């Protein structure tokens, strides 16, 4: 299966961060990885391949070399979450005879993109049984269940002139014309197929756009899909790891949750998750953790902004990024990104080795941009790092667009990174 079709297959199975991590877990198991539990001992062996899951929404996978001379880590980091709407704990109310599902925004999305299209929800449900045991179940309602409806233009003449969307009023979806005693937890109970004595104790459910990922354009050169930011990064890193030759470094794939809301959670990039796992690996090799970190490198992989064909004025005068133009190196003078001239040069050396094109991105100087995983994770694990991504349009829409060829470019870059030994000396770095 070619890269773009594999990515589409993975996206179709990943309508929530929990489903994305479960999908990655399935891929890892099929490729010989074994799961480790943070609550227990890490029973590992040289040459082994392992992964750890935290909160069902973050994952760190790694493979151990058969022989280590100087311990170091080749790390990629991306994130599993995307802007969406989260279902509130007591979500059902009625308005004008219609049953509404109360939700709140998660992350900074383009709200208008969610309007007037079929929606559903997916995520995690916690179940309590009659013996007091709690268990987590994944749920994805695979049907056109919800819709957020616009007010008609006759009542809202400003809708095309910069209308301000109110998340407490405009973006609450309709669920149907249901009876007044409709019980949302009972609905979840039935959809999960629970048995007598079990009950729904809690849930973390997110809306998703029902439009499937697809290739479009005259030559099918574009990929349009929900959650392109940032599951396409997570999945190209995963595929690159799977295809790479083993080397003398410890190869690490980190996928964090909650990047879109600041990463300040136990499963976010600002947590100790990565540090905890790397520390255990260093202990396994009886190696000095601090020395290993000083000899390691991080690819912070989160998508980048392509030049918009209708609005070229939003792009910087001298740095341009185009769909299907190759991997983007992201720079910011105020360190929103970790890239500098040195780390970018290391990235370019890997790109040259992989035979792929690179592009460079900076924001227009009067338009502040966002930050991402690299500088956040560096607060816990201080690494040489570079921020990269694939160029895309409509970032944070519920249906985004990117170039198909950039998927293969990013996968091959990560394949080269994971398949190489990178070491540092007084003059600089050596890639073998």
C-alpha cells in the first residue's frame, strides 16, 4: 500500500485521540512491539521493541539496539489531539422541541467550518460494574448523528461580514427530536452493549466531521481530511520508524496529547512522560542519562502553514512554503520553534541523505504564530532539536488540505533519521 492510502486508512480509524493511539498501538504490535506498563518493571532486552501508553491518549515507542557504545536517542515528537468540541458531562437539553447536545470548544478551531455538515462523536467511556471495578471502553458512533445549524442569512445579515461565533449558542449541535426523558448515559450504555449491573461512570467524547479523507485535485495531488494537523505527522513518523534500518542509537517515537490546549497535562509534552521513559532506558543500559541526552536529537514534527493561493499577503516576503514542495523547517526568533541555524543544518543533512526537498517557514513579522511540541518538551528534556512539518492549508478547520507527495517526503525523512547514527563532537555533528 502506498503512503497516502496507508495514511487515509489510519485517519479513518482515528476520530479521537484515544482512537489514534489505539490505531498506532495496533500498528506497533503488528511490527513486533511489546507493551510495557509504567506501574511495573520494564522487562526489556537488547534488540527489543517496546511501547508505553499513558491516559490512552499518548504513546512512546522505542527500539533498543543490539549493541550500544555511547547511549543516545533519536527522537521524533508529534501530537494526537486536534481542535474539536468536547461533550459536556450533562449534555442534554431541549430547545423548541429539539434535543441538543451541549459541547464546549477544545483548542482553537475555525468554528464556521463545523456548521451545516454531518457530525458524530468518539472517545472514551468509563464503565463501573456491580463489583466496583472501573474499565475504559472506546466508542465511535459510526453514523450521521449531529448537525450544527446556521441561522439563515435573512436573520443574520452579517454572517458574511465577519460574524463572531458564540460557542454557547451558535455551535451547539442538534441530536434529534427525542422524548423529554431521553437519557444520554443510557444511550451510551446501549451503544456500548453493556450488561445489567454495569453503568456509565464518565466519558471523554469529542465531535468529529463525518466527511471521509480523500484525494482530490485534477491529478489527485491533494489530501483533504479531518485531523491532518497533526495525525499525518504522527503517522508518517510511525511509518518511518517501522521502515528504518536499525542503528546504534535508541530510536524513540513520542506522540503526546493536549498540544492544542497547552500541553500542561500528565500526558502532554510538558509532562515528565518522555523523561520518565528515557530515564528507564538509560538505567537499563547502566548509562549516564545526562550524557545520553547531551548526545541526542529531537525532531519536533507538527504541520506548517503553506502559502495560501487566495491570500499571498499573509506569507513572509522571503520564505515561502508550497503544497507538495517538501518538508518545512520552521523558525521563530522568539523561540516559538526550536530550530536554529545549527539544528536546521542537521535536518538538511538528513534530508540530503533521504533525497528529499526542504522548505523554510517564518511568520510575517507582524503576524505572531503559535508554538508547538519542541520548546515545550524541552522544559523537561533539554535536547538539540529542530521543528519541522508538512505544509498545509485550512489549519484548524474540521476539514484540512495538504499535498499528497509531502506525506512520502516526511516518511522518508524520518526513515533516514531513524536509520542513522547521529553523534556530536566539539566541531559539530556526525551522521553515519
